[in-house]
């Protein structure tokens, strides 16, 4: 089963000036419909900062031309939408993301929020502010426009390009003080706007603590996307995560591309579908490695997810409809904003 047998490719974005009743917020505008194809739910198209270039050169992705080539090849293979997951001041560049989306005519979602502390350092401003202050910045990114300077200096110049998800990262099974503050800020931003939250689970760990914190704050489990959980090879643990109703983002299959049907990530996806959680699994590449990009002389290229994973899922036993949910439909639902204003109005009417 090739990707073309499951999906019909289109590159038309239905961008609206005013938000419909249900929408996904992309860099270039809100869309009511996602093109047919594979949703790349955890990607890194641009990662560029002095800290990244010095300490993490293997993930330094600063070229719009290289990203455009990678996205175009992926779209030709069946990709529909890309979620760029680098948040505030960690190498994000909203201008370059907009250029990539415009040049490829492909929807790209940008993130607000904060990443792991290793991308900032103890003296960074993000470690010296309150959760309320962070939430205000996140909401401004989501509703007004992302800062052209990415909060790297004293001047904030908001662009017309807005974020569509809130990203938050934690460091392990137990939350530290920074983790707790960031989760509170992310929850507040989501509750104020309706934006979904996407998390980073270090080595696949910390998902249950993240879910507990976010749902306790009022965020619906279905609006919480847990990234990298398939790094954790314990199926029982993954079932415990899925039992909460949250979304599991699996992104290890690309790095395991040479293992065929013996890929541990592929086996976890099929096992979770078999266990009844097929409506909560989404996929990405987490392709933040220069060595993975064909446009940078790497292998196998981000296009692998659209060109090869569908047939792998079929060979592993998934039906066309099951594969379609994992590759596209579940992500479309998870990335859709909740209409919090409509909910507030309904609540207010009920009180009268």
C-alpha cells in the first residue's frame, strides 16, 4: 500500500481571514481543512541560534533553501502539513518558517512555549519570570503574532505570523520547579486561547506527570500531544498514557528506517492500535538532525515518512482506515483549536 493509495495529494490551503467554528492555526493563516496526505506532527525545519550553532551543531538547521527542498520532496511523496516544534528563543525563526510555507505552498504550524533548559541556560530571561508573564507572551504569539526577534533582545516587534501550538518540555518522570512553572504557563495559554499543547518527553519519560499537571489545570486530555513517547519501549507504560485520553506522538520510525518491520517504533504503533488506541496515535520524524536530511547529504530524508511508513504500517497489519487515522486524521483533530469563546458564551447563557 503506497501513500498514494491512501491519500490524494493537494497543495491547496483553505486560509480564512476569520476563524471558522473549527480551525488549525498555521503560520500563513487559519485553515478549516487540511490537504489530503500525511501530517508531519513533530518537525524541525529551522533551528538557528548562536547557542545551537556552538553546542549542538548536528541539529543546526539554518537554511531556508534546504528546508524548502526537504518539504517539497516530502509533499511529492504525500506530506500534507508540517508542525515545527521549536518554541520561543530556542532557535525559532518565524520569518523563515513563513518563507518556507510560502515557497512550498504547504501549511506549516509554528510553536510558542519553552523547550528544555539546555537550549537556554540558567541566566536566560525565561528562567527569571513568572508563569503569568510567560503565559502572556505565549498568548501574544498565538493571537497577535510571533516576535520577529524571537524574544532575544529588548525590542519586541510582532509579525503577522502567529503560532498554532504551545510547546512545553520536561526533564524526566518527576517535575522540577521549572517544569511546573512552564506547564502552568502552557495550560493558562491553552485555556485562554483554545490552542493545543504539544510536549517534549525527555527519553520518552514524563508524560503521565505532564498530563496530570495539565488536566488538573483544566486542559482537556485530547488537546495534549505527548512527543517522543515511543522512545520508551515499555508498552504497558504507553497504554497507561493512552488510557488518559491524551495523544501519543510517535517519531522514532524514521531513525529506525533500516530495521524494516523489526523497527521497535513500528511495533509499538501497531501494538497500541491493536490495544484499541488507534484514534490517539499520530506520527512525525523529529528530524532535527542534519544527517537525516537528503538536502544536506543525509539519509533517508524527511520524505521517508510519507513515502515508506504507510506501506510499513500496512505490512505490519494495519488496515487502510487504521493507517489513515495514524498518519493524518488523528493529527488533524489534535491540532484543531478548541473554541473557548463559544464555550464561555454557552456557559454564560446557562447561568442566566
